[in-house]
């Protein structure tokens, strides 16, 4: 009954072959073609991660006249004055180069007559990115990185000095146990969806905006290894088109559609003028919508009724590169966006570091608090407003840093990355990983992964600010969430999995539980409202810079308790921090 | 979301099984594709685009959309053509670079 073991050695192992992981791999292989790079990919690299369906714009680009400093000022304003300016600046310096790099790999970018990129907004350019993920995957494979498709990463290997020494996991298709030993590890798994009840609880269970297959594995692996995490409490709740949960940036920036309530009043323009109106910080655009709904002036819409038939056609073309489901939805329901406005909805909350800033606490080189472990993309914290190009930029930094670390600290590239015997860790992980499957094989009854998933989502929705309570938070309810989640930890041993697909689902739910516990600890600790809408504390409704202009970080100790650590904010770019930039 | 599977068009090549990011598809004994759970589909259309025989189509949940409309991608070298059809059979075509 013991699974077959497959052991692989590499210089660098990258966990996740998505947006950030691909650029990390490409960077390393271009700098050092002889480097052994292995990507552990839970799905198949051709269509894995957030870009599976494509993308219609690059939303972090320095159009003419902008600088890394002006970008950082804007992102600071959008993040309500708290972020890691060092991380934003260092990535911003690379944004335009990395976009050009991906254009060279084959990405069609829309251009003006003079050859410059066509802007869609201040930080945005238009692309035809339906094929973006296959392009990146091809570039990774052409450069000789090894891709382990359908291998689910479950934990890090650590050496006796506590340094990252590789990754462990299992094959969804072959049922084998994998250990990939390496001199440096880059985590690029993406963030976590499925922590809260979904917007569509029944037959649209996975009709989420964020990929439902991003289940927080990278966070959970870091939490279990006692890595320091930051800013989980800055949840991301997207304001999207109702039902198909389609991004609204395309409507707002590309087609100049304002938010209106059921009385056709432009509430962002009129009520949030001093904070930027229609262009107010992302969390306030959700907050404004929620206020209209709560006070009885909903539903709310993006008003597209000014669009001519030609512009409606352009809008559909734009969505086909990223979210074709909405074009089908309009056809099915006979909706003409030129004649009726597009109804809005909030999504379920997500934990992610690409729009908001939940993730590993990293230094400027993207090293986590574990030596030899780097993080980039949605799993890396402190740097919001990354989007696709920011994840690419961060992937290049992590790739360069991992290579530099190997050369300076680990004796350079080459064989035998880990000298010591790690078999005890491997044996323990086989037992932990396969136990839901062993349990089923032994004929024991237990808890199915979907049952525990729905239990976690119900707890989070009821007590930790889900969609059913306008995402609002209060101490008394968060305490209950914490108690209920803590109790679930003892239930994990009852999980059963009939096959390796279900075993993957079991680990997704184990990882979501780890993320949910850290999230609730962070939500409890921040006793102010820093990000209205994303993090509205009804018991602490104001922003409180005197006490809370700082990061809430955490680390799980050896006993499994979550310890909170506060870290100071550092302003590097001069200027006002809250007014529109 | 979910998936319409037209079994008569499926030759069991497995390209959709290979690419589905959720590991949701598998081949049955007579070599036909099947989906584990309709509600677990993300509607990314990776499988629909991968099928050379047009055997797969994205299906919107009935809770949000009327029955009868379809959208179908056709892939070429450097381009993608989308054909969207409503219940009455009215079609709209879009040709985009990729």
C-alpha cells in the first residue's frame, strides 16, 4: 500500500508554473542555461494558474511620463497608505522591460499608429492575451526547465540549519510521492480562493473570479514551516459583474462606464470626490457599492448605455480575450450593454498578494524569513497592485536572487544539493500526505474533502465577514470563527479520499484551513478599519494611523499556535499618502 | 459553470483531460470524456479550446442563464475566431489575434 517514491535533484525548484513561476524559470535558464530548474505544477503548465482563460490588458505599466516613484505613490494611495514601498519600487523599475520581454515571446500588444502601446488607463495597456499562458509555457520548455505536471506540492524540505532544501508532494495522476531536493526554492503558487462561501453556492460553486484551483498551498506550506506571513487581513473582494463575475476594469477604464445605483445616481463621483471619485482606491469602490445596497438604493450597475453598437462589439472582443463567459451570458439572457447597464456584485473574499498584499514577508530580493526560500507573485506579501506584469517582474527578481544565493552561499550550481539524510522528513510526509487515502483503503469511514470545505466556508461566511454580512467584521464573531476553526484542526485526521484526485481535494481543504486560521488571527489583531469594504471592522470603524500604521504579521510556532508580530511601515517615496495621486 | 459534452464528436484523444486546470475530466472505458462534477468547472475554456473535434462547449448554470445559447472558439495560427449563437440561431462572429 506504500506509494512509489520518486526522488529528483535540482539547483532550483519552483512551486507553481503560473504567471510568476514561469518568469522565474525563464530568468534563471537565460542567465544560467546549465542550471537544473524544476517546476512543480499542480495542473498542466499550458493552462494553469490565473491566466488559464487569457488576459485582455496589462494593468501595471509605466505609460509615457510615469516613473517608478509616481507608480509607487499611486499604489500607496490605492492601498490606503500602507504597503512595502521597497518592494513596489524594485518591481516597478522592471515593469516595462518585462512587458517587452513577453511581447518578444509572442504576446500581441495593441499599438498606436506611431508604434507606441495603446493605453487603456494611466497604468494600463491593451493586449490580445488569449494565448498568454501557452506562450509562457512554451518559453519555459524551450529553455529547458523541467516541468512536473500534475504534481501537488505539500511541504518544504528543510535542512538541519532550517534552510530550504526542496519540496515534497504527490502525483495526482500517478499516485507517486515526489521529493525534489534543491539548493534554493521559489514559491509561486498564487493565493487562496474557496476560503469563504462562494458567490454562487449551488451549481456555480466554482464560478469564482479568482481561480478556484488556487487553494493557498504556498501559504499553507510556509505557515507549516513557520515562515512569517503579512497582511492577510487585507482581503481582496472584487467588484464584478453579477452572475458571471467578470472583471469591471474593462468597463471602467476601457469603456468609461461609471458606477450607478438604481436611481441612476453616480455615487462614486458624487460621494467620493475627495477620494478620487470613479477612480477612488479599489477597496472604496467596493465600499461605495456596498453602502448603496445596504441603504436600499441597489442594485448597482456599471452604466454602459452610452456605448454605440460598434463599441459594444469592441467590448465583447475585449472580454473574449479573458472572460468569454460574459459574451455567452449576454447572448443567453438577451442583454445588450448598449441598452441596459451591467449589474454589479461583490465576490467572496480572497487571500492574495497580487491585488492586495497577503503573503510571505520577504526582503527586497524576495527571500522569505526561511533562508533559501523565495516568494513571488500572488503568494508574496507587502506589494499590492501587482497584477500580471508585477508578478512577472517579481518572478524575475526571485529568479535572479535564487541564483545569486546558490552561487554565494551554496557552493554554486551542481549535483548533490543536500548532503544530509532527510529520510525522516520524507517518511513523515508520506504518512501525512497519503493518510486520507490509506484511511479509505482500510475501509474506514470519515469526512469527505467537500464536506470539510463547505464547513470551513460556512464558518468563515457566518463569523469572519463573508458575503452574507456585507463582509463586515467584529471581535465577538471573529472569536467564534477562531474557536470553530481550531476545533476543525482535530478533524483533519478523519479525512478520506477514494482516489488521488480526492486526495488533492483533501490537501486543498487542509491548506485552506491553515490559511483561514491565519486570516482570522490577522483580522482580529488589526483594531481599526484600514481598508473599508475589504476589512470593515464595525467595532473599530475608523482608520487609526497613530496605532495601526504598521504591518500585522504572523508566524505559527512549534505547538501550532499563531503568534502575531508587528512590523513598522517605512515611507521611502515622499508625498501625501491618502489623497488622489 | 459546466460543460456540454457531445459524445458522438469525442474520439477519446485526451487533450482536454491533459489540460483541465482542475483535473476534472477523465476518459471512460469506451474512450469518451466525462466530467467529475459540473459545479467544479471554472469556465476557463482550456478544454474547449483544446478539442480539435468541437466535442466540448461551456455551459452556463441554469440559475443564471437561459437555455439555448452557445459560444464556440476556432483556433488558427496567430488567430482565434469566436462564434456566439443565441436561442434563435442568430450568430455573431469575432476574429482576434492571438
